[in-house]
């Protein structure tokens, strides 16, 4: 059967499901609903406060776990060795994710928000939470290397459990002291952050691994990937929207009273996503990784695990804190920006890599 090759924009649009295609709109709607609930149903905030355990509301915690589980259930943990042999990809990804990304967000937070310590801290937390979620979708739409993305996501998932709390201590306490910066609002418990990481990353990570292990051994890999994974996939978005509604219900006053602050939070995020994606793509091209793995490197470098950042901010500073608001603004900026970068990637494939990633054949030879 002969397949006609559509334009990159048409291919990207066709590969997006209706649910994913309107993702920015769903997030915007969830924000509006949350603001309305916070304004017209003030008892909601009191109810959420009564359901708190360990500083976090149980409904919000449930939403965060539901949001994380489907993405981690999709990861092919048995493929960890498939890409680890490509030291160029692996090393460059680790450097971008765990050295460049946090350092860049730290610098941007202090440059753009020197007088807003709570929002500044929230942005730094976002920079520490590396990609393990929606980046898989953006990579797929941009025709990146699915196997490489799965491996990098799995590595980031495992590495984040160990590294997040240590990096949080370094960037929120140690480095500001070394540089003689104002430490107001930077009193963070390493243990508290570690507990939140283990709960909101460790629990869904273990559940996702268990799902794959049990599903593939009882009904086979084909059933797991063609039936089970598509069925649970939309729940990541449902959990995200549910969480955003509740967070904006609690943050309604802060958002409506300080719209300029929200805009100031958004600006360094825009710079961050653009710079990290551009550096990732350029690094991949410079290393000779080819288009598929270069775009995977770019998106895994630019994407952030805003689910974890929100969870840590809520658990550490509270659901009504400025740090939590900064985390909530993260997905509102990241989603439309990375959707736009999908189209930029498809354009760059032809312009910079002299390849058409939308062509059905021949497949790109991987390094």
C-alpha cells in the first residue's frame, strides 16, 4: 500500500488525539474552573484543609498520584540497556538534565525574581524536577526516537529519587550562601523534600514497574501496550486537570490579586524552555546523533516534571504558598511552548538535518 506523505504540520496534528490536541485549552479551562470555585465556593478551601495529612490535602495528593502513574506505566524498563551503549546520548542527556538545567533555572530565577523569594524558590524547584512525564508525548509527535526517550525517562525517574533532595539542598541553601545572596524563603528540609519525592515519584514508579511486569507476564506485551496502556493513558490528563482545579481554587486570590506576579513567573519559564530545547538540539546535531535522537535529547532536556515540582512545593511549603503557585504556572507555560517546539523540530529536521521524519520509509539509521 502506498502512503502519501503529508506536511509536517498535518502529520503532527493527525497524530494528536482529540484529548491531547486541545490540552492547552483543557488546562486553561481547569484554571478558570478552579478560580471560580475558589471565589464562589469558599468552603472548598476549608474542606481541603480538613483532609490534610502530613501537610498535603488528600484529594490533591490523589490527583498527583493519578497523574504520575499512567506515564510511568508506559516506560519500558526492560530497555535500559538499549541506549546505554550510546555514550554520547547518555552523557549529554545527564549533563543537560542534572547540571545545565538546574543551574540555568537557578540563574533565571534570581535574575527575573530577585524581590519575590517564594516564587523564586518555586521556579528553582521546577528546574530540579527533570522530565519523566509529558515529554514522551512531545517526543513522539516530533518523530523522535521512542526507545531512546523511554530509556532516558526511566533513567531520570530512577536518578531523580536519589538526586532531587540533594540538588534541592544545594540550590536552595548552599549555593545562595556561597554567593552571598538573600536566603529569605529558602529554609528547606532535605528530609521533607526526600519524603515527598519518594511518595509522589517512588510510589507511582513502583506501581508503573509492577503493572508492566505483571501485565506482560500474564497477558503478554502486545496486550499490555495495545490494550492496557491506551486505556490508562488519559488518566494522566484527568489527574493533572483535577489537580489544577483544586490548586487554582486554593490559589484564586493570589492569582487574581497579583496577575503581574504570574506574568513575571512566566517570563523566565519561557526563556528556560527555549534555551534548553535549543541547546539540546544543537548538542545532538554537533555529536552526530541524527535527527531522531537529537530531538529526543532536546525535549528531554527542555521538559520538566511539573507534577513532582507541584507535589514537592505543596508538601514542603503548603498548597497556598507562592512556591506552589510557581509550580502551577509551570504546566500552563510548558504545554503550549513545547507543543510549538514540536512544529519547530519538524521544520528543523528538513532545514538542519536534511531528512523528512514524516516519511514512512526508509527508517533513520541510529548511531
